[in-house]
């Protein structure tokens, strides 16, 4: 997925869920739309460098959208995380259409927003020979102090609802897949966040026993002339269903 022209700045604060104060590199302070309804645990870090997409649409209340944040890792490297949850399905759709998700390659057609009993899932793939595959996508940006990636970053009853819908499909003989889109270049593996939402973690383990598949892929950010210009789905990452984390101590 290609970005519009991005403008750098520094995050001052995020507030009222959908607003963020940013100081641009030219010294201006602007209010940006924060397209993320979650807690943004570990990616809401004032003082970090961020990237905004400008808009000249006069109908918009805010002329800026917060897209990315740069996060310094324990080894001194810098990771990029996408805070724009609305980009996630587009990233995955492009990868699915191009056959870059091996576990889900080979289907003839792709349809967005598949309505099933009790939920609406992100994608349905169909093929005359392979049948159908229902895919629910979740964006992962939470990297805890133990160095691992987790989902969700807060209690997610909606996330549990999607898991149960996938399990019901699996028991009806359909292929049902949960795909973690890891939109944080510093995360190398994923686990359910039992320390934040034990019910989600328990449900995920239970639905896997009922036939739901779990796949995780990282993201890669392309740069040009010192600015991010694209984000694409990258390599497959390991998923652990049993990892536990002690956030207070920063150890497993």
C-alpha cells in the first residue's frame, strides 16, 4: 500500500481517543486525527517521531492524519509502527490478491466483509476446487517489555465475537482463519495477551482446538528520500498460544 506524501513531526499527546497534538519539523503545532480506537498501549509515546498525512479537503475537520510512529528498541534500533487501523485490511487485501500469503494462496476470488451468523468478517476467499475460506484480520502493534508481540492491547469483546464466529464456520466444514497483521517492524512473534484480556486468550486457544487456523505476518515499510512511502505485508511470523508475560517485571 502506497502512502500519500507524509510529513514528519513529534508526538506531544494523544487525547479524546481520536485527537493528537503534533509538533511538525517546521515548528508548527497541529491537531491530527488519530485513526485508532484502541488503547494504543506501547505506541502512544510522547516525544517520538511520527509521520502524518496532510489533506487539502475543505470538508474535513482536521487537515492531518497520524499514520506512523518511530519507536526506539532496546538495542538502539528504530522500529516503525502503523497507528492507522484503517490501513490494515488494505495491506492484507493487496497481499492476498498478489498471492503473498502462502497459507491463503490459490483462491480464485476475494470478497470483502463477509456476513456470517453473529458477525461480519473481513474477507471471504472462494475457489471452485478449494471451496471457501473466511478470514478475520487483526492489527498487532503491542510489543511488551519482554520483547514479544501481543494481541489485543485491551479487553476486546468484539475480538472474542469474531473468534466464535470463525469457530462456528469451522465446525460447519468451512475454512476459518485468523490473520494477525503485525504492523510494528520490531515485533518478531505474536501471542494472545492473556495479561490484558484472559478471556480472549482462552477463547483463542479453544477455537484453535475447534479447527480455526491462526497465521501472523509482519509488515515492511519502504522508504524514499528519507520518508516512508509504502507499507506491505511481509514474512510469516511465529504464533504462540501459551506464552505468559509478567509486564511488571518484564520477563516471561
